[in-house]
């Protein structure tokens, strides 16, 4: 059974072994307002203004804050729809929000609206998130902003135990929804790409991607991350363009079996 101390240790390890620039976040969906943990800041009540969810994620992962977001705390409407804090209007479902801003036609706008992953309406009233290393709640998933080298290590760590590839749907929009909702729906890891809002309003950088892992997969991920780190494949990796470099023994054997490597 994983306890808070384990999550805190995982958070420290992920940050240290992957050399992350910002804190990995523990994220929990809330069913009742009394589930908001002690010390969590509510943007509307405690800060005096609403935030877009990407902005709140940015504050938490950069400054270490614990933040709870209920419907009234949101400035951007799309996570309100994706997290099913309100039902979408006909105006949204008919594609008007996306046409002509990001779609060529109203029909394309409808497709954008339909493609947004959504939780079950009425199941949750909001969410709370904090750096995994200090969270005072058990997260449903962990959200990691990373570069491509760190993402490669996360994917390798995830695949270490069972050798499974990750299949996910990518979108240019609503990273705050696409990084969390699919994980809650299917319990699988997810890769997402920071959207325009995350970049322009919440300071996501050009080299950043988002990797999300459900709590059920977190222990296996940690085993893989530790293995590659302790095997000497630490970040940053050494770089070389040396031709005909040395293989590890199984690679050497396979190359010879295929006739790619022969003694000169």
C-alpha cells in the first residue's frame, strides 16, 4: 500500500533522476468541497481573481503552491467542460467556439468540440494539485512537464516491466484537459502538448511536453526510472558521433545474426 511518504519520495526521485526544471505535480479530482485539503489556495477566494487551469498548474509546478480549482475559480471554460463541472451548451457543441478561430468551417468546429475528452457530469466538483514531493493528499495521477530527453526516459521507464508501447491521442488544444481526463478515463499514461494558452498565458516553454501517469502505474514507472538511472544511463546522456561504436552483448549478437556486423 502506497502512503504519502512514498509519494513524497517518488516526487523527489522523479525530480532528481530526470533533472526536471519544475516540480512534478500530484493531481486529485474532488467529489465534495470538504475534500479540499488543508492549506490549499482557492484562486477566487484566496487570491481575489480567477485563473485559467494552465496558469494554476504553472504556479504550482514553479512555486510549489497547493491549489484547488472548483468551477468558480476557472477563467477558461474548456476545462470546466472537460472536467464536467458544467454541461456544454448548444453553442459549444455546434462548433461556434472553434470557428473561425481554429477551424475552417462550423462542421470542423463541431469535430473539435466532440473530440474534447470529458468526465462524467456531476461526478467531480473540482480538483487539487501540488508538488508530489509535498502534497498532503493521495493523488489520482502525476503530471510531469518535461523535455524530449526526459520524456524518452519516462517512456522507457514505463515500458521496462512489460515492454508495452504507449498509444495516445494528441491534440494542439486544451493541454489541461488532454493531460488529465484521458488518464482518469482509462488509467493509462498520456502524453500531451502544451497548447497556445499554456504557452502564451502560463509560460510553457517551446521544449516542454507533458507526461501523465495514473497512480496505479506509478510504482512500475519508478522501477523503470531507477533501473535506467542506476545502469548508468543518467541524464544528461553523453553524446558521440563515433562510427561503428561498441554494442552491448545482446545487440552485438543480433547485429551479427542479421549480417550487419562482421569481423574485418
